[in-house]
């Protein structure tokens, strides 16, 4: 490498480093070009292994620590490749389903496909990326990525006809690890009760049935917490209803 090339590479890396630093050492081709780096320069840096390709149009900056779930992170960056991670909104893709469970480290379902949820219908050309349509407003940040809550992971997987025993392991692991509450699971499981032969809308019964599949000794305590949550919600709704009635009669 000539002196000129060395100086140019150092200058380019100076421009790329802030991007990669806040994106787990990763950056996209579009982000690099927006930072003023030409496609030809990107290719030269890749040829010299200064930029290491981890997915189409996504690179790891040599010398930066390799993050966990690097392939999932790269797939997420591909969903909106011109937008820096710190400017991304949930509407631009939330980690969900099996991928979300793997990110939390709950359950034992393999996450061979990178799964994301959008509020509107989207498609991907990658065979190892699955895009779903659904709510994203409940997403939280986990390890720097927007991810669905465990209670919604369980609901999403049941909607996809996932093995109930596998979903039950996710539920138990999440409650045990305090990633989500028994009450949140009771709420999220409500739409699925009927198809398991339970009374329509009985999320408590479905939660109990799933936990029985796991046989965790903490199940009685968790169910007590879930019932208390449901009772509080019902009591609050009844109180609001009475206040509305009173307002309507002018009392």
C-alpha cells in the first residue's frame, strides 16, 4: 500500500468509525456512502479485510469486537440500510417470534430464520429472513435491538401454530427470569384460549395449561400473581364504567 493509499484509508476509517462504534462494529454500504465513502473505496477496504462482509451490503469494521447475534443484527440493519441504528423506529422492523426468544435466551426453539415484525406488510428476498405483520408499539430495547416482549412472543408463536410445549418453555423461562410478568402473559394469551378448547378469552386458563406442560414448582405462585392482575384490571374497568355512568346522568 502506498503512502497516499494509507493516508486515504486512515481518513476513510475516521469517517466510518463513529458509525460502526454505535452499531456494534457494523455499518451498511448505504451508510458509508452517505458518510462520503465511494463504492470503489468500500470495495478496496473490503478487499484488504478492513471491512469484513457479514451480509449483503453490511460490513464489520476490522478491529471492533464482534457482537453477539451478529447475523441477526446484520439482517436488522438491512431492513432500513440507510438509517443509523440510533435513528431507527419500531415501524422499521422489530425482532420477533423465534429470533426474539433467542435474543432473550428463553426457550429452546432454534432460530434459523431471522424474524421481524412490521406494522404493514413487507417482503424479503432472503430465504433466511421472515417478515410478519403485527403490532410493534409494545417493543422494548434489548441488547440495542427493538424486540417484542416475551408475552407477545408467546402469542405470536401460538398464532403461527408453534408447538405448545415449546411455547410453554418460553413462558416459564421468561417469568422465571423476570423478563415479563404472569399477568402480561394472561393478557397476551387471551385471543388463543378458544382454539385450545378453553373458554373464549380465558387467558388465565391457557396460561395455567401451558405452565402445567412445563411442571415448574413456581407455577402456583405465578398463577396467583396472574389472577391478581386480572382481578385488578377487571376492578379498574368496573370502576371506570361506574364513573362514566355517573357522568352520563349528571351526578
